[in-house]
C-alpha cells in the first residue's frame, strides 16, 4: 500500500531510463507492439504481461490488431510468450487490450475484439488452470454492445477488491444517428475512428469475473470525456487504477481531443473516493506522452509499462522501473 498521496497534480516520472520490452515487427507507421496489462504474483515472484501486436490496415489480410499474447518474466523486463492468439482464430477484424485475472483455481483472460457478427467491439472471457493453457473454444460472453446499450465496449481493466471484481472499459456512447451516419458507424469495424461518438470509461461489477452487472449505457459511465476543445474531449479510457494512500484511488487514463488522435492518445490522471465517480486532475493537458499505461508495485519498486510512439511512427512497448510514482512509494 502506498505511504503518501498526491494532493496536487504530481510530477510526471522520468522515463529516460526506461527499457524496451517489445519492439514492433517493422520500423514503420502502423506497426505497433503495446496495449500492456501487467500482473505481479508475489508468491511466485513472477510478472505476467498481456500485450498486442498490430499491423497497418490492408496488410496481407492480417492487419490491425492481429495477435495478442500472454508473456512471463522473472525480472519484469525480459519476457517470453507462454500463450498467444491470432485474430483469425476469433474470426475478428481486430483485437485490442486483453486483461488477465488470477483466481484461486487458475486464471481468467478477458479478450477485447471486434465481433464479426456486427462489427462492434465486445469482451469475452476464457478460463484456464495456468496462463499457458487458455482454450478459445470455452470462451463466454462478458460485455457486448447490445448488452451494455452502447455502440461497442473494449479495453478491459480489472481490479479485485473485497471479493468482487471491478471492470473499467471503454464504451462508445450511443446517440441518434442520421441514416448516413448509421451506415458509416460500423462499416470499417471500428467506430472509435469515425468521430461519430465519444469514448468515456464505464464500470461494471462481478462476483466472479464472468457475470458483470451495470446500468446500461450512459448510466454506467464513471469517467466522462473532457469539455469541447479539451485535450481529452473525445476519449477518456482508464488503463490502470491504484490506491492513492489516502483511502481513495488514482487512475491513469488515455485521452484524445478528437478522432484524429485515436491512434496517438496521451496519458492523464483522475481521482476517486469510491471507484464510481472520477474527477480529472489533468484538465489543462496530458500528464505523459504515452498510451495504455499500466503500473504494478513489486520488489519494493514501481514497474510502469506503456506503449510509446517512436520517431519512425511505429509503436513499442517499454517499462520504467521507479522508486516513486505519482508521489507514491510502493
């Protein structure tokens, strides 16, 4: 548990000593390695990482989010894959962030992918006794666009607390479309790139990580986008949550001003006392120029994983090992 808490916007961490975890396939725009999600198992002294690889649209039928993996590490820096899936195995146009959840009897893996039936993002779950043995044939639906009253739901972040599982996910807010907009909304299987909706964060609760309950649509939203003209007016996606040392919570979230920034979000901070209502600390601009940041305390230090854009336009996955993070000590 952190021993101090930020009372004002904390100083961003120095990432100059960060280390490469995964490089993109090629040093070209549209090739990414990222979407990290991290777990540290103290009893086994090991790190478990989920990540995604992406290729540019139109790349030999294996474009966009074409591969996701679970990887293991003994030091939090050098990882090796123990399980992976390609988008064809889900018959999906694309996959994005996965989330791993240790359970008493094994593991749950939450999959974020485009449903081939309606071209809308959804989340499923699959369970296994070990992180190297997930069987996609056993996956079950968790959240869908229809079930949440949204235009799509993706990018789960899971927090286990007092016997319940809290899920934070990005939703595409439903609104009334014109006939022309309705035709365009899901034509390319990614409404997040269209500018037709905004993308806030919603919350749902579960006793087991499988059966989630939440009010439909906007009633489930907990972190809204910023006001018109703000740096985060189009998207506010929670990517990590940690105790703030004062009985409340601190969240990292991705933001973008408009649909043009959908592939280059930046990281902001938000705070909450109850996980149900979040307040943006970074109202004037982002906190870090990275996306999909996740952080875990391990071995007396913080391990901050994130996706970052390189000068050549590709994205890579990096980790920074820190003594302090956001004014907090591990």
